[in-house]
C-alpha cells in the first residue's frame, strides 16, 4: 500500500472514529461497545502510521425530568486531529469536532414526606439494650415485649 492509499484509508477510519463519538449514549453497554470500536480503529490507524490527537473537555449537568426524578448528563466535546505518527508532529491530515452525550440513570429524589422520623432517645436506649442482650439466653419468648413496656 503506497502513501496515498494509506492516507486515504486513514481518513476513512478517522471519519468512522468521529462518527462513533458523535452520538448520544443512554445505555452503559452501548457506550462500552462504542469505546471498544474506537480502540479498534485507533489500533488500525497506528498500524497504518497515524495517530489521533484529541482535546476533550467535559461538562456535567443534572436535568430535572419531573418533580421527583433527575438525570445526570455528561457532555464531551472532542476536537480531533489525525496526524502521521512521526516526531516532530507533521502537518495534520484531518480535523473533526464532535459531541458525545452520555445519559446517566434516572434517579428519584428523596422527599421529606418519604423519610422516617428520627427515633427518640428513649427508643434508641431501649433498642440498644435489646441489641446488647440478644446474645443472652432468654427462655421467655415475650421478654423483649416486656422489656419495652
């Protein structure tokens, strides 16, 4: 394969690489699968004598879906450059700007009316006395109820 063919093949692979990143991901397995494909393409590019340089800032936001549900969204903005794998770095072959959005699981907010009240200090003392005596051999099965009263 001559240099022009290698460069053309590298540009095609680079386009595939950018297309894989330029998506929204709602599922962990989907994200992982795309990551593996990107690694495979990067390996092929390296064998052809090219590398991808990237600047990848990340932004995270929490989106309110309803009164009690939220979702975290990670946004990655990729600035990609395809260059020959040489030192010093040669003239770039291709550029791409892509955006990936990774959606986390939907979470339910805890509301005050769904939380349990704090137990009183008297009930806490009683609970600890019962827990301390659990290892003791009690023959009366109602002894726990008697101790509370």
